[in-house]
C-alpha cells in the first residue's frame, strides 16, 4: 500500500535516517529525518501557477517544536502553545537562507515548507535535522530546486572539531571554557551557502578549518539525499523561466545613465530619491502592457546588479 523509501548512514557516530512515502503523501514532498532519538518531518507544497502580477518569490518556511516531542505538556499559567518561540523563528530563518537562492531563476510560485519536530531526545538539536529533511523534501518534490543541500553544527573542544555537539554543550557555551565554538555550516556538495557562528578567541585558521570540517561532513548527507531522490523523486515540474530580455533591453536603454548617476550619490537619502526618480522616468517611457509586466521588477534588479 505504501511505497516507503529509506536511506541510512553513520554520521558523527550516530545513525542518520531519511524516510519518505508513509506520512503526508498528499504533500509534494515529505521526508522524516532521524538522528539518534530525534525526528523531524519536513513537508513541501507549492502552487502549480504563479499569481498574476507577482514579482517576488513567496517562499515561507515554518519550524515548530511542540512539548509532546519531548514527552511533556505545557504547565503553569499558560496551558496552550501559542506563537512561535524565538528559537523556532531563528531556526526557520536558518533553513530559509541556504535554500532560497537555489530555486530556479524566475520561479515565483507560492512555496511552503513546514518542519515539525516529532520527537526530541534532548541530546541532538533538531534544527540541523530540519534543514536536512527540508532539502530532501524539496529534492524529491519535483520543484525546480538546484540542490540538494545539507547542514551541520561544528564545535571545538580540547583542540579538536566536534560534529553536531550535544544540546547541553551548546547551551553552556559561555560557561564551558572547553567548548569554544558554535558554528553552523550549510551548503551544496561544491560550495558553502551559509555560515553562522559564535566563537570565543579562535584564530582565523581555526575558524576556516571549522568551515572546511563542516563542509566535508555534509557531503555524505548530500549523497544520501541524491540516492533517496533517485528512487523516490517525482517527475520534475514543467517550468520555463520567463524571457524578459526585450523588456530588459528597453529598461537599460531608457534608464541606465540615470541609474548610474543615482547610484554614484554618496548620501543615502539623496541616492534613494534619485533611484526612485530614475525608475519613474523609465516607467513613463514604457507602454501600459510593459508597465504591468510581472518581469519589470526583475528587469530593474538585473540593471541594478549590472551597475553595482
């Protein structure tokens, strides 16, 4: 009845498992990642058409930890779990940053990533698992995603790098003189996409070594996601990036000189006013159809990137 696909590797001295095909089968992609006794489910859904006139990529990432994941119930005055905690908000942003640039250029269909912590052993932090599960779910969903990616946390204790240190080690970072680093690395197999860290008196070589250590550590995870996708991936979504080369040529011809002059201004307020005026002058030279083209914003951004 269920076509369950599962992959396992030994990662950092523990078993990392990716599983799909049993839960949330109506989602475009759903993967449960497990490390130790911590499990996170990531479900991905996306609209098959972009909203008319939309000129940005509406990607939303949610990450939620509920008390039941640790076998607890809310106590005290508040008996309900309300808005996301600071940790949940920051983790959602942590997942968003490395995946957002990897969607195909011009893809503007609404996309939702929902990460839910199913169980937490209070030893393995679920945030890196959520990132891995998200990457795997995107990879098998058929969405135009140029991944996969993976992420890990790197510690530094007793002169050695530690892969995915225990939660207590990271929470006591300021109090533990032996643990001097909390660094998150995310990237593809070929490049580092994001680095976020908190460190205490580490040299540049030690920090660079931590990034290299983390990038090397995520490569087996990326290979596992690719292996999972080879068996469980859906057909790629039929997407063709809009061709706005003609519109860009018009925008460039009409406003390149004014935009260059505006960006040359040193005062921020003057520069902002001049850029807005240059944009308005360009729009005045375009037809109504061109002004309502959803790719107009992309054309302006491309021109600004070329100038900068």
